[in-house]
C-alpha cells in the first residue's frame, strides 16, 4: 500500500492511497468533509466513471475474503480466530518476539508461538440459497458455528459466505449444514479468497 498527500480537483488537504476494499487494484481518496461532494461531482463528470454503492462493494470484499468490522471481527476476535496471523508476521519476527502491541498476551505464548483457539474464520460455499449474517452452522444436530457475512457472488454466480466454526472443523472440504430460512442447506468449508485478488504490489 502506498499513499501521499495531494490536491485533487483543486481541493487541498486530500490524500491518495493505492489500496482498496474490493480485492482489486484501486485507490482510496481522503478529502476534507466539506469538499466531499465537490470531489465526487468532479470524478463523476468523467463519462467512464460509474457510481457503485455499498452493496456492490460488500459483495466484492466478500469475494476477496476481506473482513467487515462489526460482522466478521470485533474487539473479542484474535488474529488466530480471524485467520489474520499474517498481520503479525512469522514465529521469529520482531512483532511476535517483542509483542509490543495491545492484546498480544491473549493469543501469543511468551515465546511468540500461537496459542490454541476454539474457533476459526472460514469460507463457506455449496449452498443453494445465500446464508446471511447470523445463520447457524451445524454438523448433524450440533451447532458448531455462525455465518458472519454472506451474499450471492456476482462473479461466481453462486452463494458464498464466511463465518466461524469450531477449530477442529476449519479444514478445507469439511461438510457442514447452514440453517437458511429454517431449512438446512448443505455447505462445505472452503479457502478464501473465493475470487483471485488483483492487488497492486510495489516492485521490490
């Protein structure tokens, strides 16, 4: 991710960052609140630009396996549970050994190893109908988890979801059932992202 302060459409105090929340190469623009409408109008004046709402963005971020705070993450979720240990580096990296950040003691041993956890975030596919946030996940008659995000993938043309299941059921290919509109839908634990990402990476 790279970014820098700049002027956009004659508006000072902006910041342009090459990143995004859709799984694709993109840009995020930060602008003073009072100038937001002016910048949006300037961008939309280009005939090649089409507006898209939060629903479109949400389906794309789910295809990319990206979390939404408040749905897939909250202040009780550890990086191990959220399948986000890449954010703290490998076993011998400085962040793992020094542990100079809040909450480290909850999921790292003094040696920097990952503690065991009872649940993990996984991808879910194979449903005939979209499983939405809050849908319960079962194995036989036992509840083993819950869906945190789900939609119909416009790219794959099928329902996808993510959620948390018991750690011993988080392996790819594990068969589960999801309760959708009071009916059990067969599903399978799958890897994420659902759609291959196209992020820009700075050349080394």
